[in-house]
């Protein structure tokens, strides 16, 4: 479980009060989908960077 600060909880509560979501959990899922939709290119770049980091970790020399 992650603890959210008051401003973050207020965002979720606003979505619930407006009827966009039925719960904070659903509101958070809505926010995640919104980020995924509007930041898809950046997220793909991040995924590619993570793949490269994993490749570099696997290629690291063994010091034992």
C-alpha cells in the first residue's frame, strides 16, 4: 500500500465526488489510464531504457 499526501488524496476524492470514479482505487486506476494515454511515447522510451539497463546488468563483468 502506498500512502498518498493530502493533495493527491484530494484529486482522487474530487474524481469520486464528481462521479468519475466510485472509489479512490477506481480513481487511481483512471489516473493511470490517463497518463498511459497521454504519455505513451514517453512510457515507451522509458521501457526501452529499462531494457537497455537490464542488458547492461547482464553484461556486467563477474568479479568473483
